[in-house]
C-alpha cells in the first residue's frame, strides 16, 4: 500500500445518508475512505483543516445563494447559521473560524437539530484567524477554491473587553485588529465575488455585527484617529472603539458601493444583549 507524508487530505464519510467531506486545502490529492474505514492511501500526520456536511433533502437548487459568516460555532453566529439554513435561500454556508473541533460539533448539532429539511444545504468550515492578516489572505485563497460566488457576508466574530492589552500577530491592538481590521481586509478581498454575485434587484449583502457599545467614550468617538492602538488601554474603551469602527466601515462601504454603482449593500446591526464566546475560540 502506498504511503505519502503530510499530503493534502480529502475524505468522504457517510453519516446517516448525509455526505461529510473533509479537506486540507489546497486539496491536490484525494483519499477515499470506504465503509471499512481503510484508506486507499495512508497519509502520515495529516488532519483535515476544513470539512463540509450536507444536511437536508436530495435535490439541490443551483440558483440558491452562498453565505459566509465568521465566528459561527457558538452563540449569535451559530444561531445565524441556523436561521440561514431554515430560510431555504442558501445552498452553501461557509463557517469561518479558528477552532475546527468546535465547528465540527456545531455542524453535527445542526444536522441533528434540523433533520427534516426538504432542500440540501452544504455547511462548510474553513479556517480563519482574524488576528492574523496572513490567515485572512490564506482564507481568501481557500475560499476561491470552493466557492465561485458570495451573496451574503456576515462579519460576526469578535473579542470583547479583554482585561489586559495585547496585540495581534501584526502588532495591532487586539480588539481593534480582530473586530475591525481583520474583517476590513476580509471584506475587501471578497468584494469581487460580492459584486459579481449581486444585481440591482437583488444586491449582495455585507452585514457587520456592531454594538451599542460604539457609544462608549473613546478617542475615535471624538474624531481623533491618533490613538487607534489604544496605548492608554481600557478594556471597554478599546472594545467600544472597535465597534465604532465596525459601524463607520459599514456606512462608508455602503456609500462607496452606491457611488460606484456596485450591487452590494452594507449594514451594521446591534444584536441586543447576548453572552458571547468573546475569547474568539470560534
């Protein structure tokens, strides 16, 4: 039997009639696992870094939409995925985040919770760490390999009121880097697909999870752009500043799309009071 070391891995497992696909991206070699669970090719020290599961009925409608959401393994993000699935409008939902196991558990939980769907929906996890701009760019490459369109982008993931100041991989204050800068870059990288997928009658949508916490006093709230790094750090001040940046980004993105005639709308929402998994292990 042939052996390969650290090869890209793709495998298919049947779960109660539902297809489950796992992939290390970019997937150039494919390994088929039979019912006996014995692989045709053995791959040493390789784990899947992305996977998908199809839930629902057997007949797909190719005209249905593609959505992508960050931080979708728990809380508001997971509830949003459930709502998207139940809407019947989406054939594929990309769940982006850091923790593969949490997303696998979340997708399995949705499959068990929603056993009677009449239309299939592919739930696919792709790895994304918003604290790393390199990871955001790698996510874009992975996304391009599996999706040719994007109709709805939901910027949900975030961290909240970290007690001590810390920095992202790129040296930015962590809350501002994760909540705003990572999402800012992600949206810009995906704008081509958003614009190509929308129309005047049915535009693509970018939805930013902001917060009424944008009203917390901060330098940015006073119009001062000189302290976005929150050098004089307070947990809630830095959080409020990042949420204000989310709000300002949504307004400006929508204005620019309208000015350029792009079929993309941008909105920011305050989800209400919730208890999030604010450590971004999602």
